[in-house]
């Protein structure tokens, strides 16, 4: 489990390898990751957009930007949590992901929340330093 906290918004990420969706002979490795966002602040917040920086073991970088997450722009009152699962295919057996969410509070201020950098590694395999 990976965790980061920004302005009392905690983001936890748990990646897992999807062996049944991967085709190593075709250089296709697929991971899913479960994200939990906990609003530990005293403010209402809404997740407006996401940014991902994905690097595979060969050093190839993909950047992903978009509105919300999994088609939603969740609203979190103080004490609320939001969880979703998404996925990431790579052409190599390992990689890393990092990113940020842009949030807005009830006063209309926008700010970025760090998504912790996390590693995508096949279980029981020697890890590649990215």
C-alpha cells in the first residue's frame, strides 16, 4: 500500500498484477490499482481532474490527463472516503506511476493533491529499478 497526504486529503493506492489479462509473449502486462481518497480536512472538496505520469521499465513515458476518475467527479464532505479501481497496461514487466488530482473546495479554490508514486511489479519476480 502506498500513501500520500496533501492538505489533509489522504490518497492510498494498492496496485495488483492481472495475470489473466496479461500476455507476456506479446509484451502486454496489465495491472489494476485501487485508490482510496480520504477527506480528513474540515472542508468539502470535489475531485475535478487527474494527471498520471507512467514510466515503463524501458523508460518510455505516457502522460494521462482528464476530467475526474472512472467517469466521475466525486464530492467528499469532511470525513468521507471515495474508492475506485482502474488499470494500466505496459509493454514491460514493470513500471512506476505517479500523479496528482486537482480538487476544488467549497470556497472555489483549486489545489493539487499528490498521488503517491507506486511501483508496478509482477509478483515473485526480480524487481527492475526504474
